[in-house]
């Protein structure tokens, strides 16, 4: 199981450690930087074609080995500019010269991530309390990546619920665990999805408030799809389509990562988090295509496809969260392949019923180089969800606009007047890149966290 207080092994906090410098250079500073070096070192860089290109690293030799490193920043560095450092630097302790901002520290940590503990010596970064925000975000992203990377036999619905409970308890939140037979009454759609698995479904809810929060403080509600493995049910996925379905709980991991950031920062808000923990399996007890199931909101749903199960999990969670009338309601899910066809793996699809909130998320995504892309809640497609035997179907019979149809389905369970944003995320890196190792990913987390922080400042200013 994932450690709640797992230290960032790439960070050296011990005082008095001898460290070597990583010189940070922009292209406009390249010539003047070379003049600060010993002639031999400057000539060495010139012969290597040094031009301070983004992410390009050079190692400077010294009397006893590598004495220093030089990292080109390019014209507009972001966290991933620093993402290759931990894997490229020789083992030992390093520091940035000149001292760098949180972006550099975060990038170093993102690139140092490894799901399995490293046995070989590795590079570490000297970073102190001045970078607490970057380190908190790095730890949250590490936690999210670890959860997604866990093999599905190690992280089932019970284990995911237990982890969420432990996280909530760590920060003094009040927890409420819903299991069978109460689950069938309170969250019937979640129960229907989990009915085919021998591993019982769970809904974990926790409530927290900051030390300075009151009953009138803003309420943030988070909902996460926690399908710990998705076979597709009777509408069975192909073997290739099932290969990485351990990541189908990525939405719950992001919700937990964001919860951790909010609680660790002790924001003056109220927080309510809802995690639906299930496994979508095939058995004599599994839901079938053409079944009609109940939902918490009282609406009935015809099952057009058992592989469209994530929206069934979320619809109950959204209905429950709306009962509290939150100031903002967010849900996270690895929901549709259609979103990936449209936007690829790195761009989460954002659906939002509030233009001001949508703008906040988009602007934060641009600033954090964690971009989001807004897709429409196009009302003209509402009728595509009609069913002759239920209030609505869980899919459309048309082959188009799959991500929009899924979002429109969810919107039916959001109470009028509640600002709501739905994030359809991939939560996976298909290949190794600087700062983005292959495997689980906290897609969009940095942007969403920044948007909430910025909005909170506005809330506090307005009283």
C-alpha cells in the first residue's frame, strides 16, 4: 500500500551537505555566463555547442570528476525543462545556481519519480522550507502516480477505500464508509457496477474544514471515479483495451491528490470528497446490456453498454454531493476514449456549466503548462440519451460525440445553480519524457490546484 508520508527521496534537507551547482542559463545570458567560467571550462562548452537550449544539460569536469552542471532554460522554461535532471546528473547532492523558483524544484522531483525504489545511487537536490509549496505538489503527484501504478490485485475497491480513509484521518477529516447492503439503497448505480465482482464496492465520503473555516466558508466538493479494474463487463474490452485498465481509478487518485493539497495547505474552506470504489467484472451477477437500474437521484437508466460504467459511478456521487449545495463541484474520471481520440493523452477534456470557472481552469492550465481543453455541453445532443424504457440511457445509439454525451449524462445529475466542472482525463504516460515517466499520471492536477488557490484569494477578498 502507498505510504501517506512517503518522503521525496530526491530531496536533500540535511544541513551542511556539500553540493555541486547546477548553473541555470537562458539563451540571452549564454555569452555572459561563459565569461564567468575558467577559460578551459568555457572552451569546453563552446566546443559542445552550448546555446542554453531548453532542457539541454552539460557536465563540467573538475579535478576529481564532475564539478558542476549547466542547464539550458530556453526562452520560456517550465517544470518539464528541469524534468531530465535527476536521471542525467551523477549521484550526489546538487543545488541550483542561481537559486531557483518552485517550478525548478517541482520539475526536478517530477523527473526523479520512480514507482519501484531505486537501488543505485541517485542525484538529490538541496531544497529547504522556501520550496514547501512545490514539495507539497510533488508529494501529491507522487501519491497519485503511485496509486495508479499499483497492480490491480494490490489495489481493489476495499484497498482504495481504506487508503482514502487513511488520508482523510491523517488530516482530521470525518469519514463515512458506505458498504453493502446500505450501498444498494444509497448508491444503487455504484452497486450495480460493482455487482459483477467478488470484490465488494465501496463509497467513501470524507468532510474536512480548515482551521480558519466557518460554516459560511466556501464548500468545495470533489467526486472521483475509482474503478480499480475495468473489464468492460459483458461488453468486454479487447485484451489490448484491457492492458492498462488498472488506471481506470485515476480520477479518484486525482480527487485524493487535490484533497491532500487542500488539507495540507489548511485552506480556509470546507471540503467534501466522494470516492466510488468498484471493479467492473463479468459474472452471473454482473449488470447486462438492456438492464434498467436505479440511481440515487431517482432517475432510472437503461444500460446500453456495460463498458460505460464510469458515468454510472459518478452520477450517484454527483447527486450526493449536490445535496450539500457546494460552491464548486468537480469530478474526475478516465471516462471516454472519445476524449482521447479528440485531444490525445496530455489534454484533459474540460466540461463546465459556468464560464467564469471554465476560464479560471483554462488560464491556470496555461500558466502551469498543464493545459486543459474545453469541450461543449451541447444541449442539442440531449435527446441522444433518450430511452424507451427508462428516464435516460447511459450511452447514445449514435457513434459520434462520445465525450460530450458522457458529460451530458453527468449533467443530468447536477442540481441547477451549482457550478460544476467535469474533467475527462487519461491519467497515463505512454512513454518516458523528461518529468513524465511512463505510467500513471496526475493529469491536470497542477492546473486545477492553481485555479482553486487563485479563486480562493478572490473569495477571501470579497469576504
